[in-house]
């Protein structure tokens, strides 16, 4: 510090005011002597003490240090304690600078109300400069040795702190636990299964999990889960010869859900008491997971806990001598908890990466008995009491005693918590949980990816009548990129909101998900039995200008934006869905889904293109506030751009007006398209990468249907395409034949025809995706099929055909034929007369259509002023079937 000279005394005065002389200058001050003493004191104080409080943390630091830039501390716990030492008296923001590098936690960082920002100021945990601090609860697994050259199988001893985990990452790419088809024929019992063989010779059969993937198969509606939107899983508890005893309470919670009495008033069909999904999982699991005997596929691993050995089969190009292999240990990285009257508040996290955490409950006896959106039934009698309200004796009310998947970073009863340009990646639970009483929080510019469960959770579903500090309100989730989440628990949601009010969800990009993009609300199911849904404090939530695509890649009965239950006291104070762009939905469901008990929703200026079923969930009878169902729940859909083309109407509290029929996205105003998704200042986060270059993950659910010397095949693309988009798929038969199909062709048709096969021979098929990096791992095989001659005939005629006309376009709606002719319906052909022009409607929506669901397509080029007619026919492997006349436009 340079010497400073101050002369204290009286200089010349003006108008009687004394002046202080300072290095040849002077200025007026009433009390020069006092000022001089104060100024002198300030000038001799260290510069650090004059600045806003700040501390420094580095992986190379030492917790014995004072936390200065020159002498940083090492741990986040020590930094937190330094903040505690000053935050009660600080008069400015307190900043904690984290250097780049890896901060390995041995226990969660816990924050309480006393860790909050000073009055009117904040505590800021931020990256130092452009560096990236990585906060992880994982440990490195080293000392790998190849133990089986034929299978390229490697093993390593785990670090002492690693007792159990469900995840393993190799150079930033998620490895998959071993998985395969069930190797036995199973017969279901009250306690599990009887197998046609036993587990003799299997290592650790009690570590095996059975997985029940919901959704519809590619040929018929078929659910092995607890609903088409779920993927429950239960561990094995014990094996006695061929008897398999499943873990409790998971088994009972997944197979004994109570049915309503047959004479329940208003019930139109058999329903469970909780009104959500079936009473039991299917007869047999779709797949089996976490068995040593299934090792062999590159990219899969197994943790033999009794022997304390980790096994892994490397992918092509991986070198375990140099690879960074990370195994999560902690289930929580940061936990911030306040109370309703003393919230934790005013803390900012900026530029940090949160990674390397697990969630172990599904590996225990609770398993994963999913109900919806990664909420589960738990407890020894959960099947009998949870979520049942007044509908059964001793039921737990109100429709929310289910267990939410916890966040690996979580806050509750908090205010003014902000996550800015952070990353939540390689996580085993939900990414970020802002729970009950989260108020005025901001999540902006963050990336959520490679997360096992829900990406981001806001609020909960078990306190609909919350007040004061228990309410979740005034939160903003904006300009985030959410993709490849629900990577393990596939019924998860990109952004899952329970009961909340004044929420803003805007300008996010949400893509490549196994199920739905955004889920809002809860508690509407009682309308299924003509009862009011749960009253709650939700109101004034806004979902706007989001870009959502490539969603529902595995499960069904969901949407890009799904809303359920009461959204507000009036239409004006209800949920607003505005300016969102939704396209390319793979699974069966809706674009915007207003599900059970949903009321008071306005959807305006949205774009919904290439989805499978109706763009919105339709009308529901109103049982709220003493209504008897004579009227309908309030909805307003206006100014939307879609292929559904419902005509304008206003009846039964549902208004549709000024919506626009489109056949291509270039028919949408550019202002809407350009306003959706990340704003310009945040589009750089789309380029963030969190691992080495990777080939695609394996496709899912390969389905096969045999014909005369050929097999028709379809599958679900993987949500994780690797480091580059999939450009082609390789299909391999069990007898060694192969074929290649471009990703573009598969997207257009949703199936391939594998010809040149022998009649009478049995085949299975696997599929692998290829991108610019290389060929990915193969899928699980299809079920076996046998080719035979003469089994396929043309299909019947499409059913329940209707049409909506606008300008030169027609939106044609229809159901599948009652008879498919012994082959999947591969397309629908629309013939325009005169002239015989044909428009073919193919793809996933045509392939999966069944039951009472309708799909739709748009035909354009219908010249006004001319007479023409339309006919529609289904097409299968034998050709075009019987035609159905499309109703013409109604006369004015």
C-alpha cells in the first residue's frame, strides 16, 4: 500500500465553512478534524476489509487457510462455516469463489437458515472466472484388470467408501447395469413366481431386479407396467429352487392395489381405489436387470457386493488403464432446509456442475412401485392406504401420500434460491428438487442431462391445502436445456411440478425423453367416478415459449405438456399455456394433455405438429364445487397451430376459436417459432458436453411380426443418441443376416421389412444405432417369430372417420380397422378423386393405432370451388384394404 499523507487542520474558508487540506487541495466539511481521523483510519485498513466479503475455495486448498485468494480453503463445508462467521453482520453480498476442478464430497453439504444471505443481500457460490467447479459425490474406480479375454470382461476392487451404487460412468458416459430378457418361463404366484428352471449357478440372485415396462407395444395396446406411463421394478428377495420370492413391500404394493367395490356410484368400469392405473403389474416382467450372468454386452457393468468386485465390459475405444471411471456414493450433494417461519434464503449458485450422486431405495425392499411421474407407493401397507383419500377405510388423504423420488440437490422452505448457468449431470435420483415452501426461486441457464429420474422437481403433491410458508409460489424456471433425463426410471418427467402457484416456465428446450416433457398439477382422478378432484392452492401458472420435441420415446399416455387436476379458481386465474412449439412425439399420447379433473386452462398460440393422438386431452365433465357433471371443465383453446383442426365452437364451458390447420411448420408465423426455446443469450448452453464422444445407446423394445419369408420390425429409438444424431440402424437376425436402414427412412415409416427369410424357421432380431462416432450397443432381442406363407390378408376399413376442413386442407381423423388382416397396419392411404391422387399417412401414429383412440393426418391441395371426394384405406403387408368414405365439407 502506498504511503498516504493527510494534513488535518483548518484551511481557508468560504462563507464560514471550514475546509480540509488534502495534498494541496481542499474541500469543505463542517468538522474537519473528525473527518480527518475517520479518513485516516479507513486508509490504513487492509483493502480486503473495505471490499465486500469474499472467500476462496480450491481442490488444492487447505481448510487451515483463511480462505483468501492466495490461501484458499479446500472444502465447501469450510467455506460455508466462513460465511457463517460474517453473514449476520455483513452489509453487502458475500461471494464464495470456487476454482476449477473436482470437489469430492464425503458427506452432503447441508445448509440451514443461518447460512442465508445477510439482510437485503445474498451469499453467492460461484465459479472463479471461466473455470468449471465440479461438485461430486462419486469416487474413482481404478486398478482394472482383464479377467476374461473372450468376453473382454474386466474387474476392479471398489474404493472402501463404495458400499453400493446403481450407476457407473466411464469417461463421462453412463454405463448400463446388465440387462436381458427373462431367461425362464414364469408363472405368477402370491409371493412371486415359479420358474420352469432354477437359478442354480447364478451369482447373487437376490440382487436381480424384474422390470415391468409400460406403454403400448408396436402392434397392440399392451402394458406390463402399472399403467402405460410407468416402469415399476421390484427386486428378488430370495430364490428357493424354482420358486422366486419377490421383495416386500414392493411386491404387495405392485400387485395388490385395492379395487373399488363394483357398486361404486358413477363408476363406468373396474377401477383401483387410488384410480391411477391397474391393480397389478403384468403376468411377467419385460426384462431382468443386475445379474452377473448377463455380462457380455459392451458398456454394461455389474457390482458383486458380496465379493466386493466391480465388473465392466468396455465399449470399443475405451482404455480402462487411463479411463476416468466414477461410481457415485452419496445420495445427496447439497441439502438446504429451512422452516415455514424461518426459510433458508438468498443463496445463489452460479456456474457450478453437480454430478456423481446415486439413489439406493429401488435396490432395497421398497423397490420402485411407480404410480406416476416417479412417485411411488411405499411402506408395508402402502397398497391399502396410500393416495386413497375417503374412498376406502383408513385411506391416506388427500391423494398424495406417495413417495417422491428425491433430488440429489434439494431445497425446501426456502426463498430466493437461485441456480444460474449450473449443470446437473450424471445423477441417480432427480436432478434438482425445490420442495415444499420454495418461494421466489430462479433456475436459469442450467443444463439437466443424464439424470436417472425427473430432471427438475418443483413443489409436492401431499399438501394441497398448504398456506403461508408451506406454499410453493413465485418461482421462475427459464432458459434451461433439459434432455436425456429419466435415463433409468423411464416414467420420469423433464420438469415435474406438483401444487404450485405463480410459476413461470418459459423459454426452455426440452428434448429426447422417454416420457413426458412438463407435468403440472395433481389430484384430478376422482372425476373418473364423478367426484370432484382435490381442491388446492395452484393458480396463475404460466408455461410459455418452450421448445419440446423428441419426447415419449419409450412410454405412452403422456404429452409434451401434461396438466392434471384443478389449476386455479377461475379460467382467468388458471394455467396459461402459450407460445410453445411441440413437434415429433414418438409414443402414443397427446401434444398438450388436459387429463383427469383438469380445469381452467387457457392454451393460446401454441404449435403442435407430428404427435400421435389428439393434440389436447379433450372435454371433462365438471364435478367441482358441487357440480353434477352436467357441465364441463373450463378450457379456452385459441390461436393455436395444429393438425387436429377441430372446428370453432363454444359449448359446455369449452371454447375453441381461431385455431389454424397446418400441414407443415413453415405455415406457422416465424415470430412464434423463433420465440420458442432458449433466448439468444443462453443458446451457448446447447453446446455443453459432459463426457467423451460416444456412440448411441441401444434402441428399446424391438418388436417383430412374421409374414411369408419376411419379418416386419419396429423399435423405440434411444433417448441418448450419443455425441451425434443417429444416422442409421443395423438390424441383425439370430441367424446372422443383417440389413441397414437410414434413420430418416425409419423415422418416416417407423418399421422395416426384413426379407429373404426361411419359412418355418424361428428368428429373433436385435438393432443397434450408428452415429458419426460409431456403432452403439445392440438392443435386447425381439421375441421369437416364425415365417409362414398365406397368413396375411388385406385389412378391414378404417373406423369412425371424420374430417375438419379449412381453406384447401382437410384434417382427417380415424380409428384403426376392426380386422388388421394378420399384419400390423403400416400406413393409411387417402385417395382424392377425381384424379386418383394418393396421400400416404405412415409412421409411428399409424403403426401403433388401436382400440378406441383416434389419430389424424392433414391432406392439402384441395382446390376450392371444385368437386372432389376423399376415401381412406388401411395398408398392411398384404396391401391396401377396404376404403371408407371421408365425410365432405358441410354446406354453408
